[in-house]
């Protein structure tokens, strides 16, 4: 009796694909909180958030989408979810 990692991976991918919008919202909230505490590192926080969203879309099998386009540095809000920050 062993652990079937392929089955676990498939279940995780299914959960991500069904809830990717909620995971993205969580990433945005975490990013906003981190910026409120470490505003002088906002560029690094935005970069990490973008990478996490890209990974989320790749892991969820969202190959046809445009990962990271609607995120904290997306076209609608280039300053991030909290707007301009004063370092």
C-alpha cells in the first residue's frame, strides 16, 4: 500500500481549477496586507504575487488564459490593489 501522488496531484489541480478565483482573491488580499506592513518592498510583493498567479493558472490547467493580466498590476489597476503606496 503506497501513496498515489498522481491521484493527489489530480485532486489538487481539480480543486485549484474550480476555486482559482477564490485563490486569486486570497493572493490579492495577502499582497495588500504585505504592502501595508512592508510598503517599501511593494515591487517585490507585486512580483511574487504575479508569479504565484502564473503558477496558479499553470497548475490549474488554465493554459489558454492570460495569467497575471487581471492581478495586482493588471491593466485596470497598475498601482496594485491598494492604489499608490507611500514608502
